[in-house]
C-alpha cells in the first residue's frame, strides 16, 4: 500500500483511495462510462470487474465507451452480466459479438478518430464516469497512462467524475512515452503541429481537474496478451506481393527505400505482412499506426524501424516479457498518442502514410467490407481502417482469397456491406497477387481484381457474373438480382460455389 | 488585340500568342490534358472546341482531367466527337453520361480533393498539356484564374506544357479574389495555415514556369450559366426541416446563432435549402464550400452571410449579370481557392463545417448512394460530398423521398451503390422530415429513417423488409435475397412499389 501510494505524487489525493467495489457502487443505472483501453492494452480492469460482480445482485445497464477493444475478458463478462446498453466504438470479444448480433446490446461502429470529436461536441451522452488506468499521478495533476492512450484524455476532460486505476503491474518506465494533445473545439482550433512521426506536441500525461476525481483504486494485473496467429504460407505470400508493390513504387520514383510512415491494422495478416519486411531491402522505416504489435518490435530489433508512433502497445506474452523487461532500449524510439491524433485525417494526409488494413471481403470493383459477415453479423468494427484508408498516400487492403476451406470467396460481385468505397481503396492484396486500382475506372478494376486476386476456383464464377453485368451496361455494371448470389449460395448450401454442395 | 495583349503584363510572352486551332494541333493521340473548369465555371473553352473541330478530320483520343464539370457543352462535344479516352474526376453532361454508361469512355469518379494529390504523387498519367483559362498574366509570371481555381495550379505545376486561354469576357475585377496555395509533397509538408474561413494563405495567382508555356490563346466567351431549378414545395419543406435541426442544435448549446461555416453541394436542392436561411434567425453566417451558387449571393445581399470561400462561382444568367456587374461590392466578402484546399479534410475538420449534400438514395441504415442510378448507371460523380461528409461537424444529406412521380423511393432497404457509409452520415433529410443518426446503432437508425423520412406510400413496404430482416438477426439486419427488391421491382414493372404496375 505504501509503495502504491508513492505512485500518487500529489499527496492531497491520497485520501481518495478506495476499493474497487466502493468505486463501482457509485455507478448508477443509465449512466455512461468512458473506459481507458485500446486493443486489449491499458484497459481499466478493477472497477469494470467490480461492476460485473455487483450485477449478480442488482439490475442495471450502462453505456460503455472505450478507446477500442478491452482485454481481461471485460467485454465478455459485462456482456454476460447483461449490464451493457450501448457500446462504442469498437470491440472484439466473441460473447459480446454474439449478443450484439442478437440485438442484446446497441453497438455503434465508429471511425476511431471520431469518438473524441463527438464527446467534445456534446453529441454523445455525457460521460458520467471516466475510468482510466494509470501508472501514476504526477504532483501537478496529470495522469500517466499505461500501455494505451485511446480516448482517455477526452473522457477525462469531459466526464462529470473521474476514477483512476493505478496498476502496479504496468512498468513505471512507460512514463515519458506518452504525448497527450487535445484539440480545441472545432472552429477555435489551430493546426495540429505534428509534421514528423517522432514529433512531440503535447504533455507526458493527461491533465485533470482534481475536483472531479471521485476515487483512486489500486490494481496489480497485466494486460491480456495479444492472440497473434503465426504467419502461414498464405500470409507470407501476401507479404511478398506487398513488398513487390512497394519495390515497384521505389523503382518508378514514387517512394525511396525509406518508404513512408507505415500504418498496419490489428490482426495476424497485417502483423505477418509487417514481419515480412524484416528481410526486405527497405531501411530506416518509421511507423505511424494505432496499435504497435509484435512485428513493430521485431522490426526495431532488426534495425529496420527507427521510430514508431502508436496509441497502444499490444503484444504477445513472449514479446511483452521481452519489451517491458528491456524498456530502456525502446524508449527513445516510441511515442504513444491519443487515438484522435494517431488516426487524425490531418496528420495521415500530411505525412502520406502507407496504410495496410485487413478486409473481410471486397467486390470486383474494389469496395471493401471490413466488418459485417454476410452483410449482417458484426465481426469487430471498422476501427481506424477508414481514418487511414481515406487519407493515406497508399491505401492497401489485404485478405486471403478464400476462407472456410474454400467455401467462402473473399472476392464477391457486390460487397454485402461497404465500409470503404471504391474511392478510398488503392490496392487490394490476396495470396494470389495484388491489384493496383489507382486511377482506374470500374471496368478496369474488375478485370484486374478477378485476374490478380481471386482464387482460381472462383475466377470463372466471378467472370460469368461480370460478363452478364456488362450486357446490362453502366459505369459499374451489375446484375442486381444476382449481386448477392455468392452470399445466398453460402447461406443455402454452405458454399459460395455454384453447383457444389460443400468442398470439405 | 492590343487590348487583349494588355492582359499579358509580361511582354516577353506576347510572342506566344497563337490561334486556338494552332494550339489544338500540338495535342497528340494518347496525350493527357489538364483543363481548368469547375462546375461550368472558368473552363478552358477555345482549345477544347478547336480539338473537337480537328476530330472531324482525324482520329485521336486523349485523357481529360479537370477540376470538375465543364460548361459550354465541351464535355458533350468532346464525347460526341469520340476523342475522350479517360475522363476524371467529375462531369455532369447528359451525352457524356450516356457514353460513360455505355462503356465508351473510362470515367474515374474521385473525391475532388484527391486528384491534385494523385497528380502531385505521379500516380496518374503525366499531364502533357495544362490548358487553363485566365483573366490575365502578371508581370512576375502568375496566371490570374477566372471564375474557378479547381485543379489548375496543380496541373500547371506538373504539366509538361501550358496553354493559357485569356478570356476577355471574364471581369478583370476578379483579380485579387483568388488565394492559390499548393501543398508540398506528402512527408515534406507543413500544416495548411488556414484557421478561419476568410484567411488568405497563398498568392493571388498561379505561379508558372514561362519555359513551359507553349501558347497563349485569346477568347471572349462567358461561362455557361447554371441551370438551377426554382425551389418547389418539397425543397422548401426540406429547408424548413433543416432549419429546425439547426435551431435544435442552437437550443442545446452545440451551435450559436452564427452556426458554423456552411458547405452546400451543387444543385437545386442544396441551393433551395441555403435560400431558406434568408428568413431564418441565423446571423453572421460564413460559407466554406466548393461552388458558390446563387443562394450564397442572395444570403450576402440579405446581410446574412459575411464571408464566402469557394473554389468556383457558378451562377444563373440573372445572378451572373447582377454579381459580375457589381463585383466591387462583393470583393471583400469572397475568396476562391484550389479545390484541394476548399475540400481538404484537414481544413474541413478543423473548421467543423456544416455540410449539406444531395443523395440519390439512402438505405434504412443511413448508407448513401450519391452517384449510381440503380447501382449501375453513373449520374455525375461523388464530387466533394465525401470530402465534406467524412470530416464535417454535421454531415447532412438531403433528397426528396420519392422520384418519378412516386415510382422511385429514395429510401431503400440497401443502397444499390454506397458512396458514403453509415459512419459518415449524421443526418438525412427529406420533405417528410429529418432523422438525426448521430450516436445511434443501426437498429435505432432504421426505425428513425423509416418513421421520419420515408414517403407514406413506402413506409409499410420498408417496415415489412426491416421486420423480416430482424428475424435473421445481426448488427445490421438484412434479407440479402430481397435487399435490392425495390430496384428489381423498378426494373421489372416501372415502380419500386410492390403489387402495383405503375402509379401514373
């Protein structure tokens, strides 16, 4: 306890230390909570858990706003406990996903750079309690965040009350890594003065009004490790195609061997693609991304990446042990920012990022579905992919050409849900190859996508669709009554393939 | 001629004056032309016309890049002459539209803020000839544009050759209205220093390399007047709904009576909506838009608008006569910028615009189709609507709830083409009412859109669809095999209504 208290440098706040159960008891039915946490990193852990406990004896529902996904099974347990009314802007938990799709929780799928703006503008319900994980509290009333910044600074600024969770399992050496910058309201705002990946434009912690702090809770619990799947042959092939594309850009003089700051989405495919750069000729790379995953630290270790800016660090257990055990050697190569800044259109366009995100499916014209299985069931959410794709120098979407043993083609006639329109998608990559769609009209795109990216077992079926569509004419030819035939095939007989019951 | 020569202040360029036919003769098959012109304003007129003439005797095709749409029937005549290979980023001509949809020309439908970036990055074919209309050429080698800036500064900077059309029908008093700012390449760029609508950040003309000027052509021809349709009862109702929405924003303290800088898309509906503000209580308004249409000048005349920033001035003949005949009284209230700056995400988000654009149709979840009739046939193009909708403080789409005498419902189960996803659409407005979708989950959105915006004759049909979709579940419930049933009804029996052959 004494050692914990040392993490509260402003000793006038010591009297606010309470247990998690007491803090949770302040939260009332109908309230809105703003939780720290982004991709399983830096999430508030103790108070949400105590809330779940409380729900065993009491009925209540709250709105849960976060940075992005939470770890520690918090979304799962809150969902099972039935205490979630509205959840935003992103989640990845299987149980919560099931309940969202059953209509049990309202889920608002937002661009990750937009939530802060909406809180600031007073468009969303007022945050009653910001509950934010911290390493420590400074003498001059700043919260030093842990492994993510997320939306915490906006929640803290605009919430009615603040609860701080000081987590002694998070390394104190994280202090100094953060760069907290909170834009003014729209119309009274200056340019965001960030012009290089490594620029520091803010403070090392989140300033707060001590009057708003209701309680401080101690906790000692590591972040949940990420669940990265190891690269396989197909993701390695995709990495190679992507490297070929970048090599071509260097060859024609549009990029140098330092490329441009790279953003890579969450997940195994993007991670594998980044990993593939270790053995490439590219040098002195920089990362300007949301989540810093294992591959970023592998690239730093390999001397390939000189600086990485993110809004969270989400690592496998093995990499977590290595990185957090040797944080000194990474500290001068890292910065963690609010997600509004890591994902800000102003910065993404200014820096001219190379943006790599995962598609669930895309259509023959390059419209991308990132979120909805068969157009209806939410997978995770759009996350930051739209922030990046719209404004990047090079907006790349990657996916394996098939799923479920070949029963699903990731290339379809018409995306069953559109998160990224043809206007925002520069290049699509599968293990089959890549299609560079820049400057191409829809009819040119269709040819290239079917030829370069579709799996051979679906090429003829896609070509047949496209050829029938051409007989109807139009800028973007379609046969509307058959546009979702791949998806209805799948629903009816378990495969998108025509005239085949099942492949396996 | 002498009077014309006076408009070329750098007399060393006088020797470059040629006839339009001679200038047109330099253009070869396969070349790419970058033409001035945005929404029928400030288009290069003489050389394109001479090219059309030349096509009577000779076969050739060129790529035509512009700011946006051209006037003077240039797109029509070029299309009829068969000289267009690829056209981007926007057009509105009926003949060219027909030929695009027939697959005669390749049309690339781009966000209007993106074309400059792609030219600068070398992603599009190199512009062989920039052909740009001017009022005059300054002594220190700047082109003073006319009624639009469009992409001209980028074309001029990156083209191999320049042809300047000096149009003596354009008022010389336009000089001083323009503010030309050209960002550096990505990664070597500073923040765009514009923080208020009226800020001037660049030069009054477009600097050029005199070595690249191949010819200067004189022309004396007014811009084509805009074809604004007068407001009708339905557009007036929409204007009133929109004003109610804004009034509500003021009431809850999210806006003041000065609102926020307004962007309004091209066309009669947006024009009518702006016009409706004349009799509102809102004061000291500012405009930060692409096209300054009649309504902007009516609002200036009414003392409602204190400053308007655009990238073109497109007026009806009557308003053109009035405004250009009295330009002195408007000069200090206007600025014309490159479309990259008028539509730049950095600026739109910083200023926090209220953005009003026209939808062709939207679906029950708020996904908007701005471009493709029944998902296939191109109408005009996305224009700047995506630039604005993504980044605005308040992103509003307006459309009448029905078209073609009620045979078409503008609210459908699934948008047959998606230009703006649910993530980017805050409010939808029809003559029936408005639906404020901010912070709502898809199931909440569907209820509100059907109740508030759909035409009574389609409400039951939409509700039936939605209720069947709910039985399937999901974050965004759909019945994929019936998702386009409204559109296939229309194709089959001339009406989206079920069980009705035709209404009229």
